C-alpha cells in the first residue's frame, strides 16, 4: 500500500481549520438508495449553454450523495484512514491511456503533439499552475491508441457504442485514467465515471476532440474539459451540486451555487450562504479561460477517493 504524508500546504490548511471536511461530510446519515447515474449512465458531464435537454448526471439526490459518503467513510475506516489518520506524502502519478477515436476516413484524428499538450494542461491545472490550490496528482502518458470506427466516433453516453468502445480499448485497473477523444455532439463536451461507480472496463473519461488545446473554436478549446472530467473521475461533484441548500458538493471551502455559471461574471446566487459563486473553479461550467482553480477541500477530497477506490 502506498504511504502518503500530508503535503505541507494541505497540512497547514487542516491545522488552521481552513478545511472542515472529514467529520461533517463523511459522517452523513446512511441511505439505502443505490447511486443512480444520468440518463447517459455516466457519472458526470460537462456541457455548453446550448446543450438543450441534456441532463447532467453529475447531480445526485441527497440520499444518493449520503450513500456515497457513507461508502467512502466505511472504506477509509477499514483502511485505518479515518479523520485524523491520513498520511499523505508523495506525488501520485496517474498512468494515462489515451484513445483517439476517428471516423473510418480519418476525421477527428489528433497528433501526438496535441495529446502531449493535453497532458500538459492536466498537469498544470492539478499543480495549481493557473492558480488555486495544488493537488498531489500528476499525469503520465503511458499509451496512445488510434481506432477508426464511425459508430464509436459519434459515441453517446450509455450507448451500445460506448460499451463496445470501452470494452475493446480500456487498459489497466482503477488506477489508470482511460481518456477517449471522439466527435461527440449536442453541446456535450465530455463525461466521466465516479470512482465509487467501480465500472470496470467502462471506467474513464470521454471528451470532445475539439475541446483539446487549440483543436477547435473557442471558448471551450483550451483543454479544461479534461481537467473538469478528471475531477469527477477523482470524486468531485460540480460546485452547483444541490443548489443553495443541503449538502452541496461535500466540500466546505467551495461556496454554494444555485445553478451553473457559463460566464466569467461575479455573482452571488445563494445570498444567504457564505461566499460568492466559485465561477473560476474547474468544477463549474465556465469557459476554459475562466476556469483556473481547485480548492484545498477539493484537493483533500480527491485524495480520499483515490485511497478508497483507485489506489
């Protein structure tokens, strides 16, 4: 089992009370409901404002969220990693298997340089290169596959094409990030599975190839669809999860948000709650240029999910 010590920057936040996470968020009342996914069967997605009727399954009911938190707590307790017993100390290097899916005439192909640029975007975001709080995660490209299949190129969530594509291409175990680029449409930029879904060979992230850095028209072409979806893959909800009430996104230092923010505008959609809308957060719906940060609480939450489900 990998041993971790709490990085100094996270340790300071915990010591000063900046993170009020483990006891309150994890110790929620038990819920018997199973965790349901969106109509797409995927755990979470990123959409543009013109996504129409697409429902984003990143939003779960309070009972489903409580069930997830109970399972997370139980797994960490079983590992002796309950509140106050975390030992985080090293950078976690996540292997990435990148799967390029094209049409049979080659539409949608991406170069090795573009794939490398996408991995650079992930590493910059997760090390707080653009701002916010650094995480322990870094991403290392281990393999690239190229597959020409018209049905897979237009893949939709929870479709037979998705199941067939992932069954054929998926590599590694829960610790491996399988990242698929394809020509998805309908205002859907990407979707991901949560760690607790334990999807086996269906685990991973699917993203629009045009969302990769410089590979399509703005404002969603700087590579942060992958940043957002990998956040879900590591256990994060949207910042607007639950709106202004209830448990929210299970992170104490992300202000409550009534609805997604698609622009870079100051807004306080939950005036009775602490803080203004976190529209610069990678887990909101802003444009790529607007998204610049994770918080300390999100960093710790991702570590917990990694230890419980992906280590």
